[in-house]
C-alpha cells in the first residue's frame, strides 16, 4: 500500500507559477513510475505528466509542454510539478498517482494504469 499526499495548490493569477508536491509513504518510492493528472469541473481526469522510476525520463501532455516540469527526489519520496506561465485553462484539481513497475518507461498516460492516487490539490488560475 502506498499513501500519497499532495500539497502546494492555491489561487494564482494568469502568468504566475506554482509548485506542487506529492509525498509518498508506505512502500519503496523508487519502485514506482509517478504521474500527475488533473480534473476540471465537469470533465474527465486527464494526464498531465509522467516520470520514470529513476527520474531520468519524462513525458508531458501537449498543452503543458514547455510550461510544466515534473521531477522527483527518491531520497525524500517526493514528486514535484513545477507549473509556470499558468493559464485559466489549467484550473483543476491536481492528483499524483503511482504505478508499480519494473520498467523504466514513461508511457503510462491512462488513469487505469495507476495503482495508487492522492486526494488531490486545487489549483485555480484567475484571468
């Protein structure tokens, strides 16, 4: 069992930045590929970014490429999402998720592929 707790959300003006964190506990953090997803009101949960187990490979949804950066610190069991140049369309609840895998791949972009989820943190971008 893995417990995930997100933090760092809040209200920010368009063009601003936020850094989300996700603290993991319960199992060896480095055994999991980690992802960020988001869900806006009335919409399905969607993929944002993924990072492989050692942290050397990442993948992003097209609309956040060049603005968001996913990273991890396996010594601190923590996942991060640095969000710059935020837009009102980025407003959503952001979730971190863990995928148990032996692979170093980053092709885990579907919600059903992940084993554990955090409770989410709200990000609101005002125009």
